[in-house]
C-alpha cells in the first residue's frame, strides 16, 4: 500500500501501554479505541497523546519508528546537529556505528539507513497529528475553546515534525489531514505550511495547560518566531520574540526566565523549569521492556569503561575544537571570537589515567564543565573524571565525555534507567529553552539595527554564566563525591558580559559574530549547531575549518570535507525514493549533489 510509503497511517497510539507513560499524558491507552469513543473529547485526547508520544522517535525495544536503533531518530539530533555540526566527535572507536562516521565526514549517500529512520520517525508523528485533526472534526457539539486547544496542540506538533524534516532534508512532501494520495512530490516549499500551523497554535492555544509537557501559546510563539528566523523574516521574528520575552509563561504557569543554575536545564529534579519553553518529556524506569521513555535516543552517550558507572557506550564526545571555544581572555572575561584554537585548553590526550596530570589553569567559561567531562574535574557527583579510563580511544575521538544527558549518582535509583544494555535517563530533551529564545531574539535585533538590545539579551545569558552559584565546585572530599561540594570553584572560571556599547561600536558583523559564538557555547551538545551554521550561510567555511583543526587532534574526521551546495541538507533516503516509484518513475526527487 502506498499509504505505508511515507508513514504509517495509524489511528492508535501503537506504542505499548508503558511506552505512552510520559509526564504530559493524562492517562495511557488501555486497548483498541472504538469509533464511538474516538468521536469524543477523551478519544481525541487519546490520539493526541499518541502524537506527543512520537516526539522521542521511539517505538520501544531500543528501536526507532524507522526500525533502526533508537539513536537514529533521537529528538535532540545529536548525530545530525551535534556531530555533523562540529560540537562533538562520533566517539567510541573506528568501525562502531559506521553510518555516523559518514555523516561526520559529509560523505554519506542516500543509502545510509539513519536518514530513513529519521524520515520515518517524523512522518509517524505527522500521521498521528493528522489523524487527531481528522478525529476532532468529527466530534459533535465540541465547545469552541476545547476544539481550539486540541486543534492547536495537534497543529503545533505537526509543525514541529515538519520543521525537523525541513531543516534536515529541505525538500519533503507535505501531507495534511485532507490528503488522500500520499504519494506526493517533494518539490514545494513547505515553510508557509509550517508557519500556518504555528500561527494557528499561537493564536488559539491557552497560556497554560493541564500538564507541563503540552504545548501552550508561548511555546507556539517561540517556535513561530524561530521559523521566521530560518526564513530570514527578521521583522516578523522580532515582533513575536518581543511578545514571548515580555509575556511568555510555561505550560505550568511559570514566567519565562533563565534558571539561576545553568545545569538545572539538564537535571531531572528541575525538569519543566521556568527556562523550559518546549521539551520532550522523559521518564526513567517506567517501561519494564526497556528505557524507551528514558532518553533512549541518547543511550550510547555515556562514559565507557570498566571503571565507568555506566559501562556503555562512549559516543558523542565533545570535540577539542568545542572545548577550546570556552577559553576566555583573562583580562576581560570575553571569548576569543576568532582565534580560540590558538588559546587551546590543556588536555590529557595520550596519557593513561595512572599518569600524573594537572588540569588547565587558565581562565575558562564555567559552562565548559557542565558541557564536557574532562580529567581532574568533578563529573557531576560521580567523582573526578579519570581521563582515558572512561574513553574508548582518545586518538580517535579525543579526551572529553558528554554531560548534559547524564544523570547524577544521587538520583540514579529514580532517574537512571538500566533496564537495557545501555543507560537511559529521566532528563527531558530541550527543544527550545529561554536562553535559546534570547539568543535568537538577539539575532533579530541586530537585523533590525537595535544592537544595544541584542547586546542586552546576550549579556543576560552571560551574566547567568558569571554567577558563581551555578559553577562546578570541588568536592568537600574527593573520595566521597556524593558528600557534597565545597565553595571552591573546580577551575579558574572567568566570564564577563560585553561592555555597554560593545556591539554598537563593533557594528553589525561583529555583533552577529558574538551572537553566533554565544549560541555555540550556551547550546553546545544540544543538537543546534549544524542547522545554525546552514541558516547563517557559513556552514562550508566553518565546518571545513573545523575539520582542518580537529583533524590535527583526532583521526576520526580526517578525510572529511563539506561541499557547499550539497551538504547543507542530507540526502532524501533512497528507500523512500524507490517506494515512490510509479510506472518506473520516482515521484520523490533527490537533493542536489546526491546520486
């Protein structure tokens, strides 16, 4: 059936009962839904639950909806946005998960099954939203406010899935609740459709919802403004960002604000905080069949080794290039925007864990140690990072470990999930957080000529980083890392806001460079970088410079090259092109540069 070529036309939340247990779900599906039940508010909500449940891309059993490994469709896009964007090395060792190696070097073709897994996972979500919308239209005597809320959430989710596809593949077919022939070409720009769905959600969703993980008016506004930014509609983006920043609240009613502590954005105890605009909800130990609700897409991304408390698997290692971005000028506390790699951090590359090593003594942005685990620095409450004992092959992928997706030792019994061969966690996946909003708004302000306002937004983010309350501190006793932290910073942290008038004095290009750099360090390892570089039009220069430098440090990226006009988007999966064939002619067309 052609209905199966792009997505599964499901009317039910086909996940297991346990796999539907997210914090935003009001109740799980308990069985097949009768048509009479579907045509009720409760029935529509059940279908909407299924549309939310597809956000993590997982069908359970450590597999994505596309049939590949759960990591292939991870909602944080750690492969496609992080590794491809230079935030991180693939990690592990050469030959492990080789499809990621091709993505990392920009040499993958359309036969790489990871692309098909991502494609199918997003279209599964779209299928569920379309079926929800069709069902809502059938409910008799539905109160207007209820209809708008249900419809707004479904359209928000549909726009999210299409946004993900658009930034990944650019040319994708658009199917909505009225589509009957699903074998459609991919030759139409879908940005207007994405805009329309987010506009509806922004205009019709309430300020708050019954559960924290549901989309509200202000999440829709932030996503709409982000869509405008991707389209270079800066005036439209600025207007919406202004409203979101001034009036926005979370779905559970908290005024949008930066958390006092940077790491609270990656801590299960502070999920759905005032900084959370929209996040994929996670829950550990909720599914006896495996960690399908527990950030299953990040299950490979924990320190590796016999001495590691996680055992597996050593992927998604922050790059040396990324770590060097966090070096600050000791006199000013500002970053080195142009020559950060000339001020490289000291590392333990090629040293055994038994060899003596003293961490870098220079000034560093404190966000580094909440982003990249490095030797001699507290790794959450697990102890001092031991270096190579937690790294599978330093020469291949460097000396650093990921942190943002990792749960703490004190919370492992509740928020660590060890029901499968690799760990899961209860840490939500941030799709948009308020720091992201401020930095996107800063871009719009620069384009409007209001550089002082842009500087103010960037400094809000930097001032949070400068507050010692949120720094990594030394343990009171290195032998008992769960015993608490001292008042002594773990490293020589120094970060300062830009001086008043700095952006205006430097001009538009300087201001944008500073904003782009701030996004790099604030949002590192969160899956944004590749897509940011593409929308800024600088992916070829930045990523080829990254390969040139990183290739002198680790051997995994050597031989890679980003080709302008091709590698800005990933190839349309060959499987989907083949399935679209009618009378021997494919309906779907391949992206430029791919064969």
